[in-house]
């Protein structure tokens, strides 16, 4: 393992951000687990890549944001993420509730903030649509479809998850870990022992 990737978990209040992290790391979340409003919590964990390596992560579980007044405007009453997070983040996990269209509106504004603040720094962003309870099928379909279309336009990776089902979380976080920790590139130049053998065989000349 090399560096520690710093990832911000953010979204509207009560969309299951903490439940997602607790389930991913500890696997101890059930339907009766009680959660309290987050101020800020930090989780340190190793997350596997698609190569099978494990990489170190520091997850910042942020306080939930207030929903905008979407009846007036998607940005009306929008509460932004504190700017200090954006100064050091390597990546973001944006979480919305598939039962709450307003929670998706929060992410759309959040993404604009991130894009404005990151300057030239490359950051990785994934979007999780969390099912926090039994959904209204029509509302669920409309919200997820809108989220999928938005993610396609913005070139974001979208995953549907259920914080009650640990296995549903793996794909998104493995994707994130892989993107933030790419495999080292192999040099196209021969390594020293190989170079020496080639020189001895006369394939590579060292005289001027």
C-alpha cells in the first residue's frame, strides 16, 4: 500500500451516508441500528481494488446538508459543503436517497461546487443511490432514471445500493479504490540486468 486516499462522503441529511460507511467497513448495520445526525466522523479502512490489492482510505463522513426548495429553484436555499474539504479531497462519494428527489437536487448543486473549487486537481467522484426503505416504484424509477441521465452527462459513475445489504456496496467502492490507485506503469526501457545481457550479445552497442 502507498498513499492514503482522502475521500469525502456527502449528501443531504438522512440519506444513509453513515450507514453506508458502517456497513462497508464493519458489516454490522441492520434495520434496527440507530444513527444520530453526523457532525463529522472519520473512518480509516483498507479497500480492495479490482487487481486484488488493498489500499488505505480515510473517509470523512460529513454533516448532512439541507434540501433546496425545489418548488422554487434547484439552488434556492441550497447549503454548500464546507470549503476546507475541497482543499484536500482525492475523491467524493455523493449519496442520495432514491425515495427523495430533493436529495438528488442537493448532489447536483454539490457537484457544481466541487467542479468550481477543485481547480486543476484531479478528483474522482462516484454517485450512490441508496434505498433507505420500501420505495414508491414510480418515484424510485423517476429519481434513479434522472440520476442516471445526469451522471451520464457529467461523466460520473452511478451505483444503486442498499445500505442494509453489504454486498451491494462493493462494486462502487472497488471502482473508487481502483481509480484512485492505478496500477504502476511499466517502463518501456529494459531493466539493468536485461540491458547488460543485450550489450554482451552485441545487440545494443555502448561505444560511440
